[in-house]
C-alpha cells in the first residue's frame, strides 16, 4: 500500500513539474508567437499580394513580385551585392582594428580607464548624429577634411566625397568603422582578458615574443569569441540604414543603395508594401545563406578549442 501511494506521489509530482515548466515557458512561447512567428507568416503572405499601406492584401498575384525583383528591377539585386560587400568589409576591418585596440588596452598604460571610457563615445553617439558629423567633415565647402587637403596642397579643388564613387561608398564604410570599432574592441578586450595570465608568463619564460604569444597562444584561445564578435557585426552591418540615409541617401544615383534602404524606400516612399515584403523575404534568405558558413566555422573552431 505504501509503495502504491509513493508511486502515485511520484507520478503526480512529475505531472506537476511539467505543468510548472510549461507555465514558465508560456510567456516566452507567446512572445515568440506574437513578435516572430506571426509577423514572419504575415510578411510571407503579404509578399504574394499586391498591397499598399492603405490597402493591404488588395489582390493575390502569386510570384509576380519575386519575378519582378529577380528580372525587372535594376536596383534591388545590385543593392543585395552592395550590402553583402559592405557588411563583410565593415566586419573584417572593424575586427582587425578592434583586436589591435584591445591588445593596446591590455598593456599597462597610464590613464587606461580614461582611454576605455573615451572609446565608448562613438558607440554611445546616435547613428543619426554620427551621419551628420561625418557629413559636415566631408562637405566640399567648409568641411574639415577638404580644408586640410587644400591647406596641405594634396588637392587643387574640393573633393565631393559623398557625390562620386568610389568615395561615397568609402565614406560610408569609414563612418561605420568609426562608430562600431570601439564596440568590437571592448568585446575583444573582454575575450583576451579571459586568458590566464600564467599562460603569458610561461610563454615569455620560454622565450616567446609578443607576436609569437599573440599568434600561437592568444589568437587560438580567443578565436571562438572573436568569430562570434565577427558574426554579430556582420549581421548588424547588413542592417545599416541611418548613416546611409544621412550621408548619401543611396546616391549618387543608386550607387550606394543597399538592400535595407531600398526596402524602406519601396515601402514608405513608393507605398508598394507587397513588393517590399518580397524584398524583405529575399533579403532574409540572403543574410541566412551568407552567415551560415560563418556559423559553421565558429562551431568548428569552438569544438577544437574545447
């Protein structure tokens, strides 16, 4: 009798724990459904329709939006290529410069705390203000950079950095690097700080130099963290909008138009919500395909480090 009662208690207790677990997961499940699953399904269905802001789901047109984007739109596919090239260039350069800054921060410098605080200033600056500041710096008339180039007689006339290629794309890239490199540097600094100091001391006692310690010890140990930082910045760079909007507005012509900006312009300037939804779906597929190899590489490096 006692054994039977105990078994009932165990079964009842297990059911109670399962109910409790589901109750605790319920807010997460509801949140994912409301903010991820439902919008994704809505967007996918919207992409197969002719829709405007005032009249969503006006008519069902099947694959017409996708056929237009892949065959008739001269701006969208190049904007995907530009977004991909820009994102990889920004992520790679920011990781390289960020690692260099992180290594400098590891050295016992006077005023290191002030330096670390100063590094956060670009990160804390709103992207719109970053764009305005760089637009003033790069202005042909009265801009600081053109003023210095003329004063040093490097150029004979002001350069329209934002009005001609390749300077317009380079300017956007430089502004993005200025804003986000401190973020990468702080994360890389935290990754390098996880390496035990005894490892450095043992390597130096064995006669290893700073370059050897970095390439053979620090970099292999911190590689999983650095790849995670690279993946994070790569995804964030695909969403670049504010700086592009302020600096060039996609110009000259459509030379700096990237996918996110083109989607915004299609939806909120042309009010073609159906086409914008199809653009978003294709953009999401591109980001997934591009980042999958990086995710696989990160997983392999993490497994080797473990």
